[in-house]
C-alpha cells in the first residue's frame, strides 16, 4: 500500500490519499464485516441473552455457570 499524507503548516498529518484500488479493497472488507444480516444476527443473539437473564431473575430458568457457558462455545 502506498498512501500519500497531507500535512498542515506545523507538519502535523491532516489527511491521506489512498489509491482507488486500495480504497475499494478497504471498503469491500468493511462491507463484509458490517452487512445487515450479520448485524441482525448479533442483535438477535443479544436480545435472546437478555430474555434469558430476565427469566433467570424471575426464577423461571436455571442459571448457568461460567464454566458451562464457556464449554458451550
């Protein structure tokens, strides 16, 4: 990768020029990591976990130890 930096009058870097082919690679990777399907899956998992916590607090679900939790990963 060959980036070109822009500096202010004091020599502090204030910007960068990224060649288009590198930019497309970077943005392509970001799109893969932030796709809506992936976000929805994560949010659904968090929501399910919070529901389980509520059930545990109400005594409707047995708590799981950290050892059991890690074994399930």
